[in-house]
């Protein structure tokens, strides 16, 4: 037994169809047909063999081609040109030119309008073609040209509006994807810092218990627990590194040499000093170091081009510190640097999100940026 759709289901389908582009095409076709129906009495009396019924059918067939105005707008356009020559009907051509401008853009609309004017002029010069729109050529064209230009112009404006709206939608989608990506990065940082800390504490506690249980039966179990915690911490670090590589994230300490080389190619030599203890940092902290150094070198290239930059990175107690120095130029650059003014803010937010502080300023002819944040290393 076939089950018929319920009334709510039919209503939902009707609402979806009413909001669809196909429904708008049907409305356009019905609107054009309704306007052309006003000309049926005159068409039946014109120099053709149509009656009121047959003229209505012909106009209905011509208006029906507007349902193709998105996929094939040239079909109603050509039909409109034929109706203009046969029945002297200019209503459909307005809808057709608008559709070409809306769905094919400016160039197609301009070409279609010029061709329409040429065809209309040819009809005007055709012997026996009744001049119903003016006794002179100027009167005729004063009606033909505005019809085409206005319809095509409105269509072009709608096309531009559609493009702007599509770009706005893409911009919102890109912003949403960026927000999701930033949220994932933040979640990754939190997971790494929180879970990594707990795994470290677990490993240390297990080692302490293993020492206390020396000579007892459970010592081996505690040692295995400590090894498991260390392996889990290592796997967490490696997972974050691999994910960063797949997503094209910023590299860690291994990318500092490339930053220095790039800065030297731009004319600013770099003296890079990295303490051995820094190499034991977690991937996320290495990324923070890379970002801070990258932004500092960018600022130095903008505001002090050609001057040497000294970078020192080290560990002091529980803290990681980064210091970048460059001399201030005696004269400002020839051209004002292109800057959004958000570089220091971005660095400060990144450092602050990891529990650190950042200071920047000029003193004794040298501009210094110093960032301090927890190293996360075991003492």
C-alpha cells in the first residue's frame, strides 16, 4: 500500500520549493506571460493568422522558456527576438536581457543588447513590417534602446550583487574555518600542557615509589608505570608535531636558522645564540619561540633595515627567555613601513596564553624585545 505524504510533509516540501531558484524562474515566466496577455487582443487583430486562443498559446510557450534562464538564458533571448519580429512583442525581450545580465555577466549582456538593437533596426527596415512604435526611426529607437539598456543594466547590477553576496558568504565561511582552526590549536595547547604535566607528575611519582619500594615485589611495577608515563608523554609530543606538520603549522627550533638566513638575504645580519637546554622544550613551546623570533625579525626588517639583529634564547631556572635586540636607525627608513600594528599584540597574547610575559621598548639606541615564559622542563 502506497503511503501518501502527510499535510506537514507537503507543507515542508512546498516551503522548500518556494524558496528554491526554480520557483523564482517559474514566477518570472508567469509574470512575463501575464504582461503579454494584455497584448492578446491586439495580436489577434494584427497581420497574422493567430486567434485569441492561439496567440495565448504562443505567448505561453515563449514565456515558458524563462524557466531555462539560469542554465540557458540564450534560449528565451532568441525566442524573444523571434516573437518581436513575428508578433511585434517586446515584453519577453526585457526578461531575457535581464536574465543574461544576471546570470552571464556584463560582457554577455552588452553583446546581447547591441545585437537586440541591431535586430530591431533590421526589423524596422524590413518592407511590410508594421511600424507600431513610432513613425520615424528616432521614435522607434527611443523605445527600443531604453528597453534593452535598462533591462540589461538591472541584470548586470543583480549579477554584481550576487557576486558580492557570494564573496561575503565565502568570507564568513573562511572566518568560521579559521575560528575552528584556532580553537583546535588552543585545545591542542591545553591538552598538551595539562595532560603532559599530569603525565610528568605520574612518571616522577612512579619513580619515587619505585625507589621507596627497593627490594620489594612491586618495585618492577612502579618502574614499568614510570616508563609507560614517559612513553605516553613522548607520544603526545610526537602526535602534536605530526599534526602540526600535516596542517602546515610553524616549525620549531629547526626553523630558526631559516629565519636568520631569510633576514640576512633582506640585508639584516643575524647573530643567533640558542642554549643547549632549549632543545628539550615541548613542540608547542618551540612553536612559541619560533613565532616570537619571526615577528621580531619582521619588525626589525621594517623599522631598522640593514642593521644587525642579535637573538639569544636560553633557560634560567624554571623559565624560558627570548631576547631580541637591534640598534635603532639614525634616520627613519626612506619609505614608511607597511604595518598593521598588531605584531607586538599577537606576540604578547601568545606568550601570555602560556603563562609568560613580554616587554618591548627602546633604550640607549637599542630596541629590545624580551619574552619570559615557563619552560615546562624538569629541574
